[in-house]
C-alpha cells in the first residue's frame, strides 16, 4: 500500500451555460418584459401559466 491517495482526473470540458436567445420578450401580447437569456420559459414571471400541484386532503363542502 502506498502512502499517497490517488484520485481520478476530472473528465470532460467545461460546458458553456445554456442560452435561449437574447432579447426575447414575454409571450403575452400586452407585455414587453424582457426575458433573461437563461430563462427558457416563454412568459415573464407575471404571465407564466400557474399550475397548482395536486393537494392532499379532501374537498370540504361549502356551507353558507
Ligand atoms: Zn409578461
């Protein structure tokens, strides 16, 4: 057994960060918000379609 600990060299080059195009605008027609080139969505934060994940529990019947 050697006294030194050997490691493996890191493989692969450094990948460039993803870009989705510069100067893109929110897909909403009335919105001119520019999107980050690192944001892959088509809408700005305000117009992004909201999806609520399924929530546990049961629906309580409304009582008036
Ligand atoms: Zn927008």
